[in-house]
C-alpha cells in the first residue's frame, strides 16, 4: 500500500527536522487516489492524472514535483516504482516575490510611529517599538521574537529555542539593544500579567504583528513599493535598537 510508504517517507523527513506539512497532505491525497486505481507502486500515468486535477499550473507543477521526489526515494528501495518526468507541466512556476527592504531611516520612522501608539499609559507602544527595534537589530524571524519568554534573556544574549529544523541558538546583543530591552523589561515588570512571554499586548498576552506593522507602514507614508512587495525586517545597513 502506497499509504504505508508515504507514512515512512514523511516520518523520515520529520526525524531529520522538516515539518513536512504541505508535502504530507499532498502525498496522502495522492496515495488515496493511487489506491483507488489499484496501484501498489507509483505509476507515472496515475501521478499525471492526479496532478492534472489541480486547478492551476503552479499547483499542478507542485503536485508533480512532490510526488516525483517521493517516487525517487521509493525507487531506490523497489525498482517497480516509476519516476515521472519533471517537466510535464512546465519547469518552474513558483516565483518568489521581491522583498521590500527597509532603509535605516524607514526603520527609525516605523519604530517612532510604534512608540506613539495609543492608548496613553498602555504597554502597547513600548511593546511594538521595542519588538520592531529588536527585529531590525538582530535579524530574528517575527515568529522567533514573539516566541521569546522572559527566561530566554541571558547574560550572553537571547536564547532562541528549537525553531527551524528544531535547532536552538544564542543571539548576542549589541549594548544599545540590551539597554532598550532593559528599559522595556522595567516597564513590563509593572504590568499585571501571568504570561511568561517577553513581549505582551495591553491585554497581557503575546501580541500580533502583521496587521499592526502594515498599518504603521501606511501611517508613515512608505514608498508604494512597500505595499506591493513582501516587507523584510532586514535593513540596508545594520540597525541598533
């Protein structure tokens, strides 16, 4: 049964540190389709028939590429598995959007705008301005920064726990970044919450970022290109929080 082969294949990749969520879903779908055809091995025509059901060229290409990688692995164990050609639906349909990289001056404007967020007396403005500064100064992923707990602040820097590929790492901090965090921690210590997160909202929970960042970007009148492309937290030159 191909479904059992899919399970072994997915478990192997996850053991290597890959999340393999989208691939798992596609391969499960393919295995069900192949089982309905009575296939016990990967068959090229079955793969093409299944992939052709996707509603768009990029999705058809992605389906084929995903199952083709699976077929290559299975053929190494059993030569009865067939490997479909790679270019039936075109070579490469996915195009990564060009990121919009903020300049140092724009990052400063974004942080200053965050520092003015209402309501007055809330921790919201300090949370977002410190968070944005930390992202610019360290190059952390947004999800990594939001996942930080108070205990992750050490004398040697920030401890990033089991993120991509289940790896942990230590991020050293510039002295200006350390001082900015210390100012934020002094304010946070006076805010009533049982949450262990480093960054908290005015309600005492981990904050959301995407919607807030986009609204602030518009409020400081960034170039229109920033709205058409995917913003990157990497600045054109090193930033300090």
